[in-house]
C-alpha cells in the first residue's frame, strides 16, 4: 500500500527534488521514512475506523492486501464531515451551532 501511495505522490509531482534511495528491504524509493510512517499510521486509523479492512477477499485475507469496506465506500461517497474527523467535525459543528456548549468544545477541540 505504501508503494501505491508513493507512486501517486510521485505522479502528482511530490518528491521531485528528492534523490532516490536504495534499501535492500524496500528497493528504490523517494518517499522519506517520516512520510512512510505517516502513511502506515493513517492506514491503521482507517482500519480501526472500519473504512479499510485487511485482505482482498477470502483467498487473499492477509495484511499485505487491503481494501475499502462497504462502510468505507459510503464514507468516501458522502459529502458530509463525519465524526471520526475530529478537527473537521468540530469546525462543522461550530458553523452549524454557533453557541456550541464549551464542554463539547473541550472534549473534541
């Protein structure tokens, strides 16, 4: 999955000034390790939230594969800010409810 994210980033013009590195475990890559860790963390968060799941199907169920769940498809198609996006969700709440209770702001902000 990280390789696919790196490819999308490279296709989008990111890392154009980064010199490619060779790692015996990773092969040739440009994405800095810090960004690779961020991608791993985001994938983990999306799995925990039920947006992604490990495996492609019953024949390829292992974590080397990953796919979007039915719930995740709904989230991606939705134009609403969903509660698991704490920053965006709170911003949306503040816009919709100008006198939002301070307790809510402290819990989520």
